């Protein structure tokens, strides 16, 4: 059995320790990344619904509203007072608050809003995303920040 070399117990323990540290570190970053991506996905879904409501207001020539139900963590598109489409946020993301009157973004037939405003959503790690809508153009911006 000359020439064959086996790993010592110390070498195995060192290698296993390095692997455990690396797994622990990457797992931590993976879950933070996943939470951040969940927040971004929700923000993009809200932006898509807002753009849809804006497009409908322009093409149909009437007001469309997006109502943000902060208590139930959902939002819906309305034509007048009739609900057209309902959406709920993904688990782990909540609507923190809005600056719209009565929590409604109202798009008129030109695609603008009666008043500009913002929607603030956040995840469990207190990372916020703000969706800002300008009143005259209806332009939508997404801003990210940490609390």
C-alpha cells in the first residue's frame, strides 16, 4: 500500500468547515435577493396595471381608476364605479400607503391624472419601492430605497 495517500481527519474537517461557511453565506444572500426580486416583480405588475388603465382611458375616452386597497393588500381597475380587474400582491409584499385621494389613481381620457401621487410598497426586510405617477402626462416611475 505504498504510494497511496489518504486524507487525514483534520483535512476533512477543514474542507467541510469551508463548505459550510460558503453555504451559509450564499443562503443568506439568496433569500435577501429573492425578497428584493419579489418586491421588484410586484412593482412591475402594478406598473403594468397602471399602464393598462391609462391606455384604456385613452382608447375608450373615459376615466379609469386604479384603487389601492391598503387594508386587503390588493388593487383593482375600475371604469367609473365598476370593477374591471382585481389583483392581489404576492406574499411578503404589502402596500404601505398611497398619496392619492381616496387611494385611487384616476386616469382621464388624455392619459393624465387629476392629481399626481405615489404608491409605497415594502417587503419583510423593510425595503421600499415607490411608484410615482405624474399628473399631466401619466408617466410612471419606479424608485427603490431602504428604510
